[in-house]
């Protein structure tokens, strides 16, 4: 059996994992949509904390490891730490910048997700194409309206994207479960 066939068989046997992932993403999407400002500010703070930790780690690593590029590691470390501190202390301004970056993520990520699904034709692939195209449309919408809507847009669109990904996983799990078992898996008569 080829690798693709083996992967499909394994996925078919574990269809319920994709179902559970879909339900979880749908629940998280509904929560995010119902509290978009909280998700926006929480996301900005979370990202700021990650950058601060990474920056400190880069600076410490620059002095504790014996590899070249001390100046660049210090520079990157300080830059990450400074941006992290700015995001933590000014999450509203950070939301504006992240909104613009999120627009690009949704646009490019959605188009890539749709193209990958259309190219691979796995079970339920059409739902992933729809999910990807909706993600791309959200990216375009954010780019057009990012300044006025930054306080709630990130949280709202993260919720919508989670919801759409959840539905795509849910329908893909149903399609996997509905696939007939291969002839070699059937018991001999």
C-alpha cells in the first residue's frame, strides 16, 4: 500500500479524533465570537509575553553559548523583549499592528489552505476549500477596515476562523467515517 493510502487508512480508523477536534474548535470559536474584545486584548497580551520571554532567552543564550553572532543574538533578543514590553503595556496599540498582520495571515493562510485542499482532494476537501476562502475573505475585509475595528476585530475573526475550521474538521471526520473499508481489510468469506 502506498504512503497516501496508509495515511488515509489511519485517518479513517481515527475519524473520531477529527470529530473531537472539530467540536472543540467550534466551541472555542463560539466563545471567541461572544467575547471579541477580551480575545483581542488577551491575544495581544499573550503575544507580548511570548516575545518578552523569547527576548530574555535570546539575550541569556547569547552569553551562555559559544557560537558566533553574539551581536545579532543580542540585537534580536533586545528587539523581541522591547516589542513584548510594548505589547504588554500598550495592548490597544499592539492590537492595531497585530490586526494588520492578522489580515495578511488570514489572506495568505486561507488561500494556501484552499489551494492545498483542492490539490490533495482528501475526504471532505471541499469544506476546507470553503474554510480557506472564507479565511482569505476575512483577511481582505480586515485590510480594508483595520483601524476602526481593531479593538474587537481580532477576537471576532479568530472566532469565525476557529468556527469555520471546526466545521471543516467535523465534515471531514464524517466523510472519513463514511468511507468503505478497503478490500484487504475485509475478512475472507
